[in-house]
C-alpha cells in the first residue's frame, strides 16, 4: 500500500503529527511519502517532496501542459485566487487569520507523488489544496484528517461564540463555504477523520462537511521522545528552582487569544500557592507579556521535541486553557511525560482526563481555571501511572494500525 500525506507546512502541530504518522506507517510496512507546500527540507527519516507554485506538474499529456503554459503567460491561471486574496485583504479589518479555498497550487492533483499513491491522506492543507480542482481531478480514495475547524467553516480556523465571523466578512465566508462544498461534492471517494469527539460533532453538523463518512481516530504521541525523567535533574538542567511549584503553558504563539495566557495568569493570581512559577513555551513579544506578582519564565520556541519533553518533566502541572482545540496535542505529550494536566473542557480533554491524571475546569474564565488548579493541588498524582495510561492508548504504532485499517476500508469501497 502506498500512502501520500499532503500538508501545507513543514512545522507546527499538524506537520509534526504527519511526520510521526508517516514514520509509524513505514514501521508497519506501508510505503508512506509526504508532500508539503512550504519548507526547505524533509525531517530526517521522512520521505517526500516540497511542491513548487505553478510547477506542481501538469502531468497528463503534452497538449494540456501546453494549454496551461499559455494561460500562465497570459496571467489567467491565478486570476481567481488573486482577486479573492485582494478581497480578503480589504475586508479583514479585524485582523483574523483567514484562508480562502482557492490556491496557487492548481495542479497538485497531477503531481507525480499523487499519481504514485494508492491513497491520498490530507491533513492541514489551507492555502495548498485548491478545492475546485483538487477534489474533481483526484480519482483515488482521499482520507482527510481534520486538525482544526477550517475545512468545516468558511474563512476561519476557529468558530464559536468566542470567535464569530466578523460582520464585514460574512458574505465572503458564505461564498467560501459554497466553493468548498461544491468542490468536495465532486470528490471520487472522500472520507473524513475526526481526531476527537468534538471534531466528530463538527463534521456531522457542518453544512460544508455534512454527509461525508467520518471516522474517529485520535492523534498519537511519540512515547519514545515524550517520556518521564527525574524531575529534579530536569529542573537543574533548565535552571529552575528545585522547590518551586511550576505550571507549564505552551503554544506556538503564546499571545494567541484562543490559548488563554492572560486567563492563566489571572487564575494563578487568585490561587494561594507558595513559590509558584509560570513557564511559557512558544513565540512571544516582550511588550505583551502580562505583569504578575509571581515569576513568569519565557522559554521561547524550543525547536526540539526532546527539549520540550524536558520542560514537561520539570513541571508540576501542565495547564491548557484554550477556548477551542480540535485535539490538544500538548495534553497527551505532557501526560506521556508523567505530568498531570489542568484543562478547560475542549478538544480531547473531556475524553482523556480522569481524576487520576488531572482536572477538567468547569468553564473557560479565570475563576473556573483557578478552581481547577486548586482542585489539582489537592491530589497526589502517580506520574508512571499517567504515562502508562497514555502509552496504552495513544502510541503512534497503535494509531498507525488504525489508519491502515481505514486505508484498507476506503480502498475496498472503490472495488465494491
């Protein structure tokens, strides 16, 4: 079996999931490759390619390649994308992070790796997959893992009462929903994968995705990288106080409003904890760091999974306070390192967290988070038991087997 994973980015949560899954599939005897839009090189141990705009290979016949070349010279090939992009830029006065369903990579449906594969596995493909052309032209089974809400929405990656579509973009949002739905309705054999019960509900309720078959397969964790180590040794290596009560917060961009750094700081201010410290991992701007009565340590982007594992192991508690998560990868990474979690009721947390491994807050505001932290402080957690709970359910070897079963299932539907 030959599987091609398609993902826009080289870095970020979805990309790391893709690379781990590809390696796990290879260990199970599956030929697995990755096609990405942005990046300089594949990670070590991952086979694949980086696509090139306008050169994602029109690989059908000489006549069609000639037509495409002439259209490109006339400037018609990218016209729709460019017009919509100008409209996005004009209307995005709220400075949200939107994407459109059109792409400058019109021909990835005919990329040699697409031609090579038996199954196409889409991941986070915003800005890469062109909805009107891709789904119509790929005549192979497509499995699509939804790493956020964007495929189910119009322009946004988040969607809730906390993140409504800005008024000035609602018409554009409706247009993008229609473009997505029309494109996906032309798919040969499209199968969705939800990474949590939350995303399962999203797939079933979305006017864009409703009606397509959907399967629940959780994300995995690299248990060989994210593993417990001696807490005091980890603290010594990182320069942390041996006696401090350390709370860890992690986000690619720590000021992301969805992630809730400000609410965590307010919650810790409300909680009487001697010698408390908040450690933040992620990209940051100095002028936006909240002021507090306790130390806030900014570690920045680490660029290494093993370093991140050291921070998890050094912490007493990992705190996730997002309004929305499709899954919440950091939660299982922390637990794989034996660290209990305090989390708002989002993503995988309601399915995963038990009294033996953490606390689910009863809301999203600072009072609810403070109450969750206070509850966690009452418990004595067994780090090894937390680790075993995760490794028995979320190792990538287990997740790879579930995907192999899904690939075989979608291939069988083609032949029946």
